[in-house]
C-alpha cells in the first residue's frame, strides 16, 4: 500500500494548484443566479408590490349592469301602431313609407265591407227614417194631449151632470112622498065618507034626515073615492117619474163613464204609439251613430306627429280586417327615457334618484363601470321610477331619464327609439380589496353609502 502511494503520478505541484482553483471557479459559477432570472424575480416582486398597492388604495365603484332599450317616458311619445277599426277594402293610400306626417293628416281610405253598412246612401236613408219616426212620435203625443183635454172635459161634465140628475131624483122622491100623503088623506076621507053614509042611512030609516041629505052624503062618499083613485094615480105617476129619473141618472153616469174610459184607452194607445216610436228612434239613432262612426273610421288619420314606419304590405283593393295593424308612427320625441330591466337580486338597490351611466348601441364608447368618470362615450341618467311588481319572471323594470347635470343624450336621428341600451347603476365607491373580498364571499353590494377609507 505504501508503495502504491509513493509512486509518482506525473503531476507537479503547480498543476495541482491550478486544477483546484479551476474546480472552485466552476462550483461558484454553478451556484450563481442568472441575470435573466434575477430580473424576472425583481420584476415579479415589483408587480406584486404594485398589485398590492392597487388592491389596497385604488378605488372601485360598485355598479349594477342592466340592459334595455331607448324609449320615451311619456306614453304619448312612444311608437304607436295604428289598427283598422273596421273590416274593409283599401280604397287609397295617401302616404308612403318614411314620410313625416302631422296630427290629423289623412293616411288611408277604406270601403266598409260590412253588409249592414255597405250602402253608399245609407246615411241619408237613415236620416229620412229618423224624420218620419219623429213625425209619428209627435203626432202620437199630440193625440195623447188632445185626449187628455177631452178626459178633463168629461170629468168636469160628470161633476156637473150627475149632481143635477141626483137633484131631480131627490125632487121626484119628494113628489112620491107627497102623493103617498095625498093617498093616505084620501083613504081617510073615503073611510069617513062611508061612515057618514052608514049613519045617514040609519037616520033616514028612522026619518031623522031627509032623502036629500042622504043623497048628498052618498055623493060625498063617491067623491072621496074618486079623489082616492086620483091620489093613487098621482102616486103611481110620481113613482114612475122617480124611477125614470133614477134610470136616467144611472144612464148618464154609465154613458159618461164609458166615454171617459174610451178616451183614457185612446190616450193610453196614443202614449203606447209614442213610446214605440221613441224606442224605434233610439234604435235608429244607434244605427245612425254606428254608421256615422264607421264612415269616420273608414278614413284613417295620423293621431300624432311623427314618421311612418312598417306600413302594411297591402295595396288598393285588398281587404284588411278589424284589428289588423296598418302602419306604425314613430313620434319625434324630445322626452327620451331608457327602459331598463334588472334582476330581482338587484332590485333592492334600485332607488329613485340614483345615477346611471348608459351606453347606446351604435355609439362608440369605452365601458369602464368601475371608474364612471373614465367611461368615454357614455351618457348620464337618473332613475325616474321603479316598478313595484315584476314581469312574471323575477325581473324588475325601471325608467332612466337624462341627467340634467350631464351632457344631453344623442339626437333621435342617431339613436332612435328601440335602440338597445346597456346601463350601469352607480352604487358606492369602495377600495378594490373590499370589492374582491365581497365577490369572493358572494356578498351583495351595499345599498347605502358607507366609507371604507378610514
């Protein structure tokens, strides 16, 4: 072993030292960090510091992203569809697509297609029928008035004739009683005369009275009987007269009453004719009004000022039905508003008066909702009203009007009604770290402003 160690290797001391130094240099170089990696590490640390500073100090504006369309806040300035009010055939178009019209301009003429209203001279004929019915009604009312006067006269006649007849009957009854009294007196006189005759006969047989006195007594008895017969005849005549007057009284009452009833029946018939004519007049007036309104509805006029769009693809001679859309008018609206929809989760954050940034489709813009002041090409708005009920799908509609403190919205020639709109409801300004923390934890934005910078 010692011999092997002591054997020469062929390397002197200088070479050994050089080899050791070279080995140390290679080891040092092996453990050194490359310049490229060192720069990358420095850059990464710098970026982390910058991101940390941004997260800690950069502000972030919380927003609600919504979509909708441009419209008009007033319903009178929104696009309106004009529908056919009647079923008819197109006679003539007076306008063309894209033409601006004013309220009251004639757009279209229709020929009524209803068999009940097709006659061209229907209105004059209905007017003639109306005049005839009015004359019939007036004649019936006049006849009723005349009969009313006659009834009053008959009532006055009854009041005058019946008491007069009653008075004559009473007078006849008095005469009957007077005749009865005369009959009774005549009977007494006859009885008295017969007693005298009997006494005078007895006296004559005794020779106490003369034959002449007996004859006179007999003549007096005969006269008494004659007076009795006359009284009885007078009584019968008085009774017959009373019965005749009573019958006449009843006859007068019945006759006047019958005539009165006939007059009242005639008056009722006249009033019934007048009522029938009134009913026919009402039905005719209704039909005349319907015919007039259908004539008016056959001429379609512009209800508002605006531009004609979406005209129906029908020409002269074609038929349109009631309720068919003929044309749409887009008004020249100055009352612009955005109709936006928000999810039900965000509805508690929608308050009247909140600021909104709007992006109109077709207008170049830079959407940076976190920094509204840097959103070039967008326009300011304010929430005007929020619906209190959803649309049946959990979404809530709200209206946004121009912000008077911001620049005006684009003209209608650039942004028309119906243009799609994207909106960002401005909520609170918070640090970026808070926004990241909120989203990681799925917390909703705060509905009230609260400072987080202290």
